[in-house]
C-alpha cells in the first residue's frame, strides 16, 4: 500500500492530476481532500480515523 500527499497548489501536481482536480473543484470540495483509488472521499479536514477506515474498507473489498 502507498499513501501519498500531493500539494494541489504545485503546477506539476495540477498537470499530472488535472481531471481529478477539475472534478474536485467542480463539486465544490474544500481542500484538503482525501482521495482513495481516485475517488474523493473526505474534504475540508484531515481525519486520520476516517482515512484508516476508508483504507481498511478498500483492503477488505480486495480480499473478499
């Protein structure tokens, strides 16, 4: 598993992830946005328990 932090204010990040960032902005989500497998799940704050639940749910789905 890999967890990355990406700074959406950086031009190279914006270029590499343009479709995702466009979706985030069109939906009016607030930064920071937690994205798991390309899907924005949480916005406006970092909640480590919520992130851990999302990751565990994803791992459980893969193992099922």
